[in-house]
C-alpha cells in the first residue's frame, strides 16, 4: 500500500533528524546549522504523515510513523 511506503520514508527522515542532532552535539562550530536542518527534516517527515492521513488515509492497524 502506498501509504505504508510513505510512512516508512517519514520514519527514516525522523531517524536522520536524530542523527543530525547527535552530530550537532559533537560539532559545536556547526551545531546551530545542524539543529536547524534537523528541525526542517522533522517538519518534512511530519508533512509526509499529514499528507498520507489527509489524502490517502492511514494504513489499517498502524499508529503514527514517529511512534
């Protein structure tokens, strides 16, 4: 089902955001920029989830992709 594939991609984006947060902690010189990029990526993941729910409908029996 297309919604499952899109939600899987949203999960991957959340994980990328988490990894960027970790890198931000390790690299203070670029920390602010990495945090901003991380937030943007998470926002896009959320938009994908909203798109699925509003246009396709959630896959049966599943919770939010970030859960």
